[in-house]
């Protein structure tokens, strides 16, 4: 197979690309824009002399758009921009006649759009910077050790492609691209709040190196056969490349299907169930006693019914706890307060781990278990949430 096909294979066979790239995350769009933008930047090419004069402008435009969608994309483009400054001969033209006008234009259009949607002038990238970098607001949603991306996060994303990626980096000697991966992982490691999807834009680059190492391996297999003067070896025994491809498929395909179809599926199954029940007028209102945003919402229910999930908005005053924190600290007390201060919902959705302390209380308010859905075999960032349970009022 050609280098291009092997690099495409690496993208298509990777479990995390299968798991994440079909989702409506802004990170997925950011990743696409990152790859498109890198193609146009002269400094990222092997030979910048063959790049047209307008190519860099296109690269700047795509980079600006990526930053408008996700301001943290600037981490990538600062690296590329500094690299361009080092290699280009027309630095003033690059800064004053290309980067500045394009950046101002895209920022202005983004501000106009925000003005239209919010009803007032607001600079979203500045607020994003204040919340995530200057005030560490993102830490509210959980933190990891500084080395998490290197020892767990990104290595899990690359998975069994990791040794091939490392080999490809060494053999290709494309230090600009490998440096970009290290730069992005390093800067994101400074932030306390870490997620897999944050470093998604550099995953395809790592997988490109994996494809390169497979191509080098295939050439070595061919030369080895030529040296021995026999093509029958390929018939009797699989080549190293074929064994490697089989190994990658055998490890990534099960992982992709398990993570996509089995792991943490309960929160989707429960919403599909409630949607069917609502269609038959068996659901009047729903209360989700679980960490906020744990389930889909109206996008799956498709019914105009009262629903409530626990608020987890970050607080300026650290001593004031959000509803989700109060519930996790005292499930019985928090639920009792809800039951006393308002009408009871017809259905309550809860994780099994929180069901145990609440079961007697729910029964005392005439709630009965209606359905139970499998959710996960192992815990991720909280106690094991093995199943999702639906409770309904006895007369429902």
C-alpha cells in the first residue's frame, strides 16, 4: 500500500477517531480546521518554495476561524505563527498585511455574531480566557495531574498505534509536526482541567506518523523479499506490515465498538425509554438526580415536558455550592428539600450509586422502581455508575 493509504488506514482504524469524531463537539470542527490550516502554512511544508503566495493567507484565515470557534485553538496557531516568523523572509508583511487584517476581520465578524445572539456587545474569547486561564474556572469540573496527557490521556487516544507513532516520528524526522504535538500537550498540561477531546486536533497528526512507520516497514519487507530472491515467503508467512495491520485492527476495532455501543450507554437508553413513555402520555415531568448534563435532554425526549437537572454552574463565591455538589454531599437531605418545596415529578432518574442511600426515601414518597438500564462495567471519574434507574410515582 502507498504511504497515503497507510496514513488513511491509521486514521480510520484508530478507536478514538471512531468514538469521538462523529460527535457534534466543537473540538471535531476545530480538528478539521487545524488539519486544513496546516496544509496551507508554508512553514509546515517540506519545501516552502513550492507554496503559492496566497497559501499563507488561506492558512491564516482558517486559523482565525478555528480560534473564533474555540479560542484554545490559539495554542496550536501560536506555535505555527512563531515558526513562520522564524523561516519567512517578509516578517513585516506577514504581521502587518496578513495576520493583523485577517485576525481583525474574523474577530469583528465573530463579535457581530455574538452581538446578534446575546443582544449586547461581548468579547467571547476574552471571557473564555478569563474563565479558563486567569480564574481557573475550568478546574471546577475536575482536575488531573500535570502529566495526565502524557501518561494517560493522549496515550489512551493513540492506543496501540503509539509505538508506530514514535517510530514514525523518529524515522520521518518531521520535527516541526512532532514539535507541534509536544507543544500542544505541554501547554494543555499546565491547565488543571483536562479532557481527551481538548487534544483531539493533534491526534490525526500522531496517526500520520504511524502511517509513515507502516510505510517504511512495508518497504523494508519488500527489500527483504528481494534480497532473499523469493516471493513465496509472502504467501507462506505474513509480512511484518501485515501482522502490524492485523494487530492494530484486532486491538482497535473491539475497543471502538465497546466504547461506542456498550460503555456508559445507560444515560442514552433511559432517555429513549422516557421518550417512548412520554409518547404514550405516561410521563408528566422528570427530575434527574445525577451529575448535571449526565443525559441527553430535549434532543432525545422530543416532548414538551417539564424536566429538571441539577445545576452545576460555576460559582464566583467559592463557598456557595452548586446543586450537583450539594446533592452528592447529602443525597437524602437535598432530595427531601426538593420534595418538601415543590410538586413531585412523575419520574425520577438516578444512578445506582446514589440510589442506595435514597431508596427508602423514594419509597416513602410513593415512588417505585420502573426500569433499570445497564450503564458501565467500570468507573471513570466517579464511583461506579453501573446502572441508571427510573423511579415513577405508584399511580403513574
